[in-house]
């Protein structure tokens, strides 16, 4: 039950978060006049704000559901996973203040301030990436150790988490290398989609128990 619930919640995160970041903010950042695009798309940005609130709430619930699933596999790794998840949710939730600030400033004619708020939201998103990338590493370890699903998913999650983190390094060290950062981010995204797909379709099996040797 926890596995499929986590998969369903994770799907909501992917849909709502993807819409807010790509369809809403992404399209506005690509506009020639960002401030005007913010004014023209104020309603879209408000919908994106609500979508992000839903996504972050569901993401926290995903962490709680997976903690309940894996806590007996390795308690320290499960706590590390949940902590990374919770810190990511906290940063991204607070970062929505910058999202709202960009819309309000644009509507009041403060174009430079609107663009600044949108840029600050991007910075906050990068900071959160440390944690929503990092949480995949202990999660991958738990998947491998538990035997509840094919271990390949655990290795893929670890690789995806490293991909997110490397993407962040590239973004900060070489801001012009957008293609490389995007490719590394996609690596993390694909690992998450594969994992949530398995949770939804297959769920998990009973954990593998080590045989007890009786002298």
C-alpha cells in the first residue's frame, strides 16, 4: 500500500512540478521581454504557484511513505533520505515567495524588480537541487539493500542523484553550458520517472531476509 501510494504521490509531484517549472516559469524566462511576459501570464503564474504548493506537499508525503516502507531496511539511510526530502520541501516552499514577488512587481510596473525576483527564484531552485538530488542517493541505497524491487532501480536512482548534483556544479561553474546541465538534470528526472513507474505498476515485494545460520 505504501509503495503504490508513494508512486501516485510522486506522479502528482512530477506533473505539477513540471508544469510550474517548465510550462509556466520556463516559457516566461524564454520571452524577449520577461516583465511583460509576467504581466501577460499573471494568471498562469498564479496557477503555477498553486501547482507548486500541491507538488511540495505531495513530495513531503512521498518521503514519509518511503520512510515507512524502508525504515526497517536501514534506519540511518532512511532518516537521511527523509531529512533531505524535508529540507528540499522547506527551501522550495519558501522560494515561492520569490515566485509571487515576481508577479506582484510586474503587475505594479516594477520591471527590474520583477526580473530580479524571478532570477532569485532560480537561485533558490538551484539550492534546493542539492537536496532533491541528494535524497535519491540514500533512497537508491535502500532500494538495493531491501530487495523489494529489482536492484537496478536503486543503482539508477544513485546515478540520477549524482546527475542532479553534477548538473548543479555545471550550472554554477559554467553558466553558459546549459546543454550539459540540462542533460545531467534529465538523467535525474529519468531515474525518478522509472522508479515511480515501477511503484505504480508493480509495487514492491516482500523484503529479502538473510538466512539465519543455526550452529
